C-alpha cells in the first residue's frame, strides 16, 4: 500500500497494517481445551482471546463444551 506523507509529500510504501494473525492450529486449541476447565483458562495458556478460540472452533464445527474437562458439569 502506498501512502502519501502529510509532511514532506513523498510516497511511502507501507507493508501490512495491523496485527499479524495468530495462526494457532486447531489441534493445539483442541488439546489445550481438553486439558482446561474453561475456555478462559485455555485462552490464557495459549496467549489469545476467548473469541479467537470460539472463532477457530466455529470454523471447524466444534463446540468448546465438548472438549473442556468441565463439560460434564454443565447441564443444558
């Protein structure tokens, strides 16, 4: 992307705006959730947000409730 500098007027090439994607593999998320009681605990261990975990699992049609150790305590 080329951006014009407001001070000098020159064109500046900018590569990659924003944060880099995490790219945590589904297998790693799956294994961490299996060893955790909650999604929050798994997110802390992986260094990501809960939303990221939900998003990745949703892309693969997996429910976090099926994977966590605390799942047997939750009643629908």
